[in-house]
C-alpha cells in the first residue's frame, strides 16, 4: 500500500498565532475523506450540551470547553464548523480541529474517531 506524505497548514491553534504544519496522509484504498465528517450542527449539539438546537444566525456563542468559563466566549459557525474562543484564543477551521483540541488527539486518531479515515 503506497502512502504519499505532504505538508499542509492546519488552522487549529491554542493560545498563539503560530502556523502548524501537519503531514497529510493519503492512500490508494482510503485515508482521510473530509466528506465523511459529521454535519457541524449535529457534532456541536452532541459535544456541547448548552448549544441551542435552533438558531437564526450561523454564528452562535456558547461557554468554552477549553477553559473554565462563566460567560459564553466560544463562537461557533454551525455551517462550516469554524470556532474561536475570545478568552483563551482556542480556534480552528472545522470540527476535526475542534475534536483534536478537545481530546488531545493527533490528526489520524481524530479522523478515525469521527469516521472520516480509512474508507475505500
């Protein structure tokens, strides 16, 4: 099984504005498939209990799960999955980045946990 490695920029950072480079792994019979990631509104509803199920705006504000938070400071785009905390500066570009930050997974483990890795 041939594996091709290449570097790409990941938008998930916590507390700094550094660019993080990760290896992208692709295989002939599988690998990462972004189309298999869950819908952001479904994912965030199951991950954050205080998330309102219905909202008129695509951006919502909830309590941050990355630090102790009394007031809502985590802004989430429920259409694209982008998120940013205005207190601890945790941010990312999709639910995969959120899953990595929340559970401390690497890219492949997070993709497998979300069901977006290894399908042919």
